């Protein structure tokens, strides 16, 4: 597995609203706040369903080692539901599981699989019908999109597939199918974590290149070049936090630099990017129209120059515990236009802002995976600050993708090898 060293280090320590229609895919209609119901979650809420495990207290990869239609191994990224079909990324098994109905009980089996010829195969590949570390799935305007992380590419199906190993039609980030080398250019990618499609624009977190690429129209052919870049001054630079664009990281980040961006959300006006290794979330009040455009607001830090994890007093060093306004590798994000949902990966929690943040360093209102904002041990049901031997329906370990569908919140857990489904109160 070719995951970045930074992310592997975090392992030692992912929400798109489908709105009331369940359409998914970052559609612009999610910004219509008048039609959105605020979802109420209490702190430490228990999930009702586990996908990938037989029950809510199991968390083994492939339940003993053999892949099956009802197992997962190290899932990353956001799932999506379209026309009632759930597409669930299964990163380490190099596949996407397809469920023709959203599971209502734990241990449900998938109905078809993408990237593999059957439910027991897990080999990687770079062909049109193969995958290597699939992550976020999106739907938009009749098409299905997938970030294929270890192949450094984005796949597009012109019709959402519902049969096993259906091949993609278009590849973005490579010159064509059969290629998988990472690169830095206007048309190439370097381990993209996440994607979004909104108002006809394709937005890609090109994580290994420390940038976000924007295509102003959905590519109709493989290898299409991007139109804008955020986090860098042009399409040839890729150093982290390189404001002066000299090819080396600066001492501190700025409002326009990035260090391993991951999750993305937009309603077509606002843009939110998880700047993961800077332990912050960047927010643009209006959708960027020029490359290297500065963000307007930041969460997780007081200003754009700080980037230490869990640094509530902003002295540049990590505190002993997190708080309601600090972050430690924020990973995936979603919003319904009113609320903001964020997987705070290395704090083993999901944060919820019940009103869309309008100030820097704004505190979250609710937390899932922990009993309060100061605890962050994984699988810590009794909240003694020590990981428990057994996981539960309300604990989290390395939360990744997050996704809202109706009144349900999906949360992926890389280390517990499952997706949990929470239901709003």
C-alpha cells in the first residue's frame, strides 16, 4: 500500500449531504437552506448499524482475513447513495461495494462489486475495471465519480454502474487507463484523497501535491487539464506551505498554502477544504475564481499562521488534550448548508457545528465518538482516556469518510474496518 508517510504516522495515534432527495454528489441544491432540516445528534450518540462487520462490537479486517460480500478492510473516503443504491469504498480490498438498498441491520451483504470480478478477490490494478485504494465516491448529473488513490487518478462512469466489475469510461489524472504514476502538472495527480462535483465543476484534493485542482467543466475525455489550482501558484509547484513558491516549505502556513489537503465540500458558493497536516479547515466565503486564492476563514487554529495539532492556547505546541475548537488531522467534511460535519481523524471523533462557522477558531457544538471535547482515545467507551479492548456502537477509531443521507450519518472507520450509520434524533 502506497499511502503517504504522514498518514501512516497518524494511524498510530470523511459529509456530503444527499439532502432530502438522496441524490448526493455535491449538488448545488444543498445550499438551499430553507429546504434543509437541522439534524440533531447528541454527544456520544450510538450508531444503529455497522456495515462491514457482523455487529456493532466487532472490528476485524475481513473478519479473519477472507474478503466477502459483507466485510471491509481499512475503508477510507465518503460513500454515496444514488437512486437507493449505496456505493461504499473498501480501500484495502481495492473495491467498491454496491448495495441495492441501504442496510438496515449490521452484517448486510453487498449485491455487486466494482474493481473486482467477485467478492473474494482483492488484487489491485490500473485498468478501466480495476482499482487500487478507492476512496471517495460521488454522483452528479447522471455520472458516478471515484477517487482511486493509489492509482493517482479519478474515474468517471457515464452511467452509474450496478453490475460487478463494470469498467469506467473516463480517467482524470492519467493519460489513459493502464497508467498509475503520480506526477505534478496541469493534468496529472499525486495520490488524490477526495473529490467533489458541484455546479458542473470537478474539484479534486490532490493531496500528495499539496493542492486542490478545479476543472470548470466535467472532463469529457481522459487526461483533461485542470483550470485552477489552490495551494500553489501554478501547476508545476507542489511543496507544502510554500507561499513564496521557491519549491521549499516555509516556516509557517498562510491563508493560501496547504499541507496534504483531503476532504472537500462546496455548495457552489462556499468552499471548505480539510488542510489535514496543517490541522485546520480552510473556508472560502465565495468560490475561488483565481489560482492561489487565499481562504477567508479557518477552523482549528486562531489564524492562518498556526498549525500545531490540539493547540487551544495557540502557543505553537500541542496541548495535553483537545478542545471543542482544536483539530488533529481533520480528514473529511460535509455540510447541509446549515451544519458542518467533520471527521477529526487523530482525535478519534466527529465534530458537528450546528450553525455554519462564521468566525475563525469557532467551537463545535456536538461530538461523536467521545463523551466530551477533551477526550480523544480510540474505542474509549468508559472515557478513562485509555483505549478499551472492545469497541462499541458509540466509539470511533480513525474516522475517515462521512456522508449524510436523509436523517442518517455514515462514518467510516479505517482502524475498526467498518462504516457506522447514525440516525439523527
